[in-house]
C-alpha cells in the first residue's frame, strides 16, 4: 500500500496586484506638468518629499479619471462575497500626488481605513536605467504578526511565495505601474537615488461604511 502524500495548501493568502495602465504614456505626459504645477502652488513639504492634499481625483483632470476607472475595476475584480461571488462596489477614493528627490524615502505605513491601497507610478525617476544601486524599491512587509520576529533568516516555506516568509516583498517601480494591496498591509519605499524625480499617486479605495 502506497503512502499518501501530504496535502499542503496556502492558508490566509494575501493578494498583491501588479498591473500596468495601458495608456500610461499619454496619461503620464499629462500628469507630470500638472502635478509639478499643483505642488508648486499648494504642495506640502514632508519627510518623504513633496505631497499634495488628498483630493487628486478632483484636480487630476482626464488622467485621474482614466486611472481611477481602472483602479475601481481592479478593486471589483479582486473583491468577492464570502462564497466567491463577483461584486460591483461604490468605492470611496482618496489620492494624493508625491514627488521625491534623490536621498528621500517613505517610512513603513499601513492604510487601515481602506479596503485596498497602493500607488501608481507616474515617473520612476530612473531615467530608463537598469542600475539596481539606484534604490527606491517598494517594500511590502510580511503581515503575519510575530513571524518576522523569530523566523530563521536562512529558512523558508517550500510553497509558492514562501521564500520571503517573515521578511518583505521588494518591487522595483516602473513608470505606468499600479501596485495594489490590502489597506492593512505595511508598505515602505527605500531611499531613492535615481537621476530624476520619483513621482507617484498614492491611493486608497474604501467602502462607504469605512470612510
């Protein structure tokens, strides 16, 4: 009699979506000067660079409309009822533009008031360089509580995605990229050393009762 194989499944999976805006070239060409103009007039200087108020969707014109149409579609496609049914939800959105210069970074933070959160990359600031020493990578932290505190650095789970258990997923931003994750996940951005400006749109999608 043969020995049955163990049944292994991934429990409590955490979605992380990476997507690209199909019309990114056109949208980014419109947004770059608009963001710089808006930040010059009413931007706020913070530790992580220049930041606008959270009303980007109201002043971002056609580019913002195009981006948020896709973000809401992504939110619907990655959300379901408990039985797996499809949904169409009335997302409540907040978004703000950020611009970072060489030497700036983003501290780890979660967006607990949102169902989905993330960023859209208007300009990665790398100037088409593939040099990995330029930094500025997005870092999404493992959310599994005490795991990161005691998990051995030289061991991992032998399952898809198990190689970063207790650590973080590191993603290099690219112009036109959308990164979306649950709002309670902690995300940071490593120190940016590119030749240009890093320009992003931070966004949140919340349900009406969350806002």
